[in-house]
């Protein structure tokens, strides 16, 4: 069982790294989208699409590997600390922010430049939530 748990933890950490890379990549790229020329914007949107796909795959892996890890390592969710539940709440905030960023990104891609502030705000919330998820995980599993 230790090998299974270790491999599952590895998958979880790789997914976290890929998801974090996608989040920070999108965060760094988004301020340039609204100010770019239409030709450059199309290139940025193709990069954004690739990063978003990677992030969604990573999120799916985290959704599968996380509960499996809790079950395999702790026998269920009953004995987990309050920090674990803080982490879960922050993940919910992050998912809402990702959805809002996706919606604003689609509006921006459709030519609605007024969506740029909403995209920036949602990206900021997503990054902050991501960092706080990691911080709360440090306390949850110390």
C-alpha cells in the first residue's frame, strides 16, 4: 500500500505543479491580452487555450488523486483537521474564480474588451486562493 500511496502522492504533486504553472502563466499573460493587436491577441488566445487545457487536466487529476489519498492514507475524511476544511473551502473559491475567469476570457476573445477587468480580478483571486490552498495544506498535513 505504501507504493500506491507514494505514487498517488506523486501524481497529486505533479498535477499541482502543472495546475500552478498554468495558473501563473495565465496570470502573467492576461494583462497583455486587452492591450495587444488583434493578430497578437490570437496568438495569446492559442497559448491561453493550451494553458487552460493543462490546468483543467491537472484539476481533474487533483480531484481524483486527492480523495484517494485521503482514503488510502487516513481511512477517510473523519479525522482531518480544521485546516483541511479551510483548504477545501479555498479550493471552492479557486474553482469559482477559474470559472469566472473562463467566462470573462470567452467574452474577451469574442471582442468584448470590457471583460478585461473581470478577467484580471478573477485571475487575482484564483492566484491568491491557490497560494492559500498550499499554505493551508502545509498546516493540514503537518
